[in-house]
């Protein structure tokens, strides 16, 4: 492990929300300070690189002698105005440049867990994009070991059980993904599963059939982004071709009634990220989000933060906005918290423990 001094994580308060960084981005309503403890939940859709807060970006840049293309925090925050998924990804990958050492990856992970604990997260399944770091010359061992070193003690330090998922970039080739997966298996990396993320449009699930078959053979869990910007057919392909156990996003399933019926019957988990969907213009406003209709249809949905440093909030912020903007009931909030726990890859014992904690939470 790199022995550079760590950057102190400041998890005692919620980071400044980029939603207020510039008048051009979607604004979310002010919500009163919580008077009740947050719901105990499992976070199932979280990209660890998407938790890099502006302050940590600048701190890591200074430590690593990196000249950022932003003069200060305000200039960086002013760029958090996205027109679609790709406009976000451009900034997301650019900011990864500050991640160089195991200590950098560890500090990023520790900062997320500190904030997530305040949000009520009790179990987290965290995606890491190894290809994005390999392409920058960062060794696979550096990014994996840096994150994993913190996850190994996450329950003791933060009260959050964790699993690591290697997410593959769908705009790169399947051969590239297979090569990285084989290296992860050879190094006995502590990954519980694989995922598929990045630019969805034009990169259908069928492109990665061999990758997911190899992961299944290796005993790994399988998830995939589908139906965020891509069509409902991508969800069907992820189920039938990739044999996934969970769909990330999946909001466009509502355009296909037969698919909705299938997802309901199969209890297929959909990890919905409301604030992310608004920020990336998958939906225009939170009032227009399909989540209430998804719940009414009986879909197995949970609420997640996706890339919280970029999208205006962590899990508790997502729940607060859903309550304030669309009037989501406490019953539905508890229902989705239970969905998140049941849909996780945690052990049966851990699920039972968390469901009991939810039942006793007073919500």
C-alpha cells in the first residue's frame, strides 16, 4: 500500500451540492433538516469515481502535483451542467486524473463511506471502472487494492457491509473487457461481480455476451446499465443475452408494457437513480420521473445515488427530494428501502439483519 499521507475525509457534514453551483443546472427544492434518522438502506448503484467531491479533487491534485484545468472550486462546479450522459462522462473521466496511488483510491472510498453512513446506507455494492484507470497508466493492482483496502474494514469503521463490482466500459471492446476480467481473476481480486456502464446508446448488451458468460462461469454476480438512455430492448437483451441478476436504471421499461409485466413477475431489481436521471436529462424534471408509475406497476425498484458528487445528492438527498417534490409516501420509501436490501448480493444473514433494523427504525 502506498504510504503517502492520506487526505482527511470530511464526512461529518453533507458536501456542498453541485445542484446550486450554477443557474444553468436543474435546481432541486430546499428540504427541511431531517428530524428522523435516515432509512437504513442498501446502495446498489454507486460508482466510486462518481463520489469524488470537488474539494477532494483539488486536494489529490495538490498532493500529486497535478495542474487542474480549473482555477478554483467555483470554476469546477460551474462545469456541472450536463446536457446528456456523454457530457457528464467527459468531466467524470477528466477528474479521474487526480487518482494516481493506492492512497488516493483509499481516500476517495473512505470519504464516500463516511458520507454514506450519514445517509443511512448499511450495505453498499460499489462499482469501480478499472479500464478507465488502466488507460491512464494506473496499474490494476493500484486501483483495486486502494478501494478494497477500505472496503475490507468498512463494517467495522462505518457500519456498512460492502461488496466490490468491476464495471466495464461499454464503449470499449469486449476483448478489452475480457482481458481485464482475466487479470482480475488471476490476481484473485476481491470482486463479487461485474457490471456494464458508460455510454449506453450504440453499445447494446449483445456486444458483451462472452464477457458475461465468462463472469458467470467464474461464479460472479452480473449487473448491467440498461434502459437509461438506451431503448427498452436493451433491458430485454441484458436479461436474455447477458443473464443479468439486476438492471441498473431501467426507467425506459415503462415504454413496453409486456416488459414491465415480465419484470414484475420475475421480481427483477431495478436500481433507479432519480437525481441522476434529472441531471442527465433522461427526464426533464423530478415531477416527471416515472418512479411513481413504476411503483404503482409493482416493479422492484430501489433508490440510489449513482454519481452523487456530480448529481446533487446522496441516497438521503434522493429520498428527501422525492418526498418534497413528488410527495412520495413514507410507505413507498420504506418499501424501496426493503427492496434495496432484498435485491442486494449480501448474505441471507446480513439481509435478515438489515430488514430487522428497517422494521425497528420507526419509519
